[in-house]
C-alpha cells in the first residue's frame, strides 16, 4: 500500500465515510475507471448497472430510453448500496441529471465527490458499438446526451476528458483526492 492510499484511509477513518461518484453517459468508461480507482485507493466498488431491475434492462435492450419513473427506484437502490459501505466507496452511475446527483448525495448522508467523464459523441458511439455483452445499445446514446446535465460549478465536480487512458484518468482523480484531502469533498478550504 502506498503512502497516499494509507493517508486516504486514515482520513476517511478520521472524518467519516467518503463516497466518490464516477458519472457520465454510456461509453464514457465509468466502470473501468471506477474499478481502477477503487483498487488504487483501497475502496469498495459499486456498479449501478448491476442494480437495474429486469424491467429496466429489458426496456434498454429493446432500444427504449428510461424515464424518471424508471430511474428513481434504481438510483435509490444505488444510493442504499453506497450508503451501506462503512468506509470509502467508489460508485459508477450515469447520474445524468443534477436532480439525480442531488438525490444520491442526500441519500448518502456523507460527502460525495463527483467525477464527470465526458467525451465527444463520435468517440462514445465507437466505444458503445465495440462493447460486447452490455444491455445498453449504441442507439440510446442520443437520449442519454439529451438528458445529460453536466455538473454545475457548485457541485465541485472533477471533469475529465475520456480521450485520456483509464490509468491517466485515475491518476488525475487521485491527484484531486490529494488536493481535497484537507477539506471535506464538498467543502471549501478553510471551512469546517
């Protein structure tokens, strides 16, 4: 274990649980980056796609976009899974709208750092077309991009371009965690 991982674990123990939400549209690399980050910092990883009810999966497989009525129970389940983890957790979830992120944040009852992975339409489409075994068809990318509300400045999200490699993205997140170590993820330097 490197010294940063050790100090992050000490910080989490001293100041309470930490939650990191890796968000973005399908094809942005949320799962890959989230898993790598969790491994790097010794956190538990939660994959929101694994928490969809069968009805949501069937709807997406057939090319029908989810609506808010489909998403709210799924987001609540994801929030409960994240909240049940007693220490640091990294979650991969599209969390496309501000209201979704606010609901997750409110449900966690803990500070949450948002990492927004974004990329150009063409790259995302290529990635989705190249995936095998995922229920989300590339045809739904348009609806996700139409729904997406990028994080507002007050969310203090770390926004990263997915043209970087997964390792480069994780390096950038770890560097941001180092910078934020002395303050709560949602706080500002000098504030309690």
